[in-house]
């Protein structure tokens, strides 16, 4: 998938008012494309975000070890005090999204998967 089409998917996700950040990571945790919603102040600096991206990719890749018996991971979410983060396997990329802390996790995940055409 081209960077341009990944960028378009991020823009679509960022239209949702509860979304803070949307980006696609490669399997090494590098940000391929992505950005924050207008007016959002990042909670982490660039170095901390990079570390978080690497960790998110490692978690998804580790979970994939169980795909044969449990089925593939559709998404993973973590609710923290200040933010909810989502990771979605997307071909050879990982979609990483952060949202406001008060979101309904399942509803928001389904909305993201629908806008990216990754509903199973």
C-alpha cells in the first residue's frame, strides 16, 4: 500500500473528534505516515513516542504467535488515565491510534476498522 493511501486513511481517522493521533508503523516501529489532530498537544516527546511505537509493534508481533489457535488479532487497546491507544495489524504495517480517555473502546475500534476497511 502506498504512503499516499496510508496518509489518506490517517486523514479519514483523524476526522473523528475523539481521535488524537493516527499513524502507520513499519515492523521496526518506525512511523511511516501519521499525524496528530489539529490542536492536540502530544503527551510524549518524539523520543518517547518512538519507544512507544517500537513496543506496540513488539506486542502485536508477539500476539501473532497465537494466531493459529486463537485466530488473528483484530486490534489491541490499552486504556490509560489520559489516553486510549489502539493497535491494528494492517498488512506489513501496524496502525497506531490514540484517542481521548473517555471513549468506548469497542465502538471506537469498530469505527476505525470500518474507515480503514479492515473489518473482519
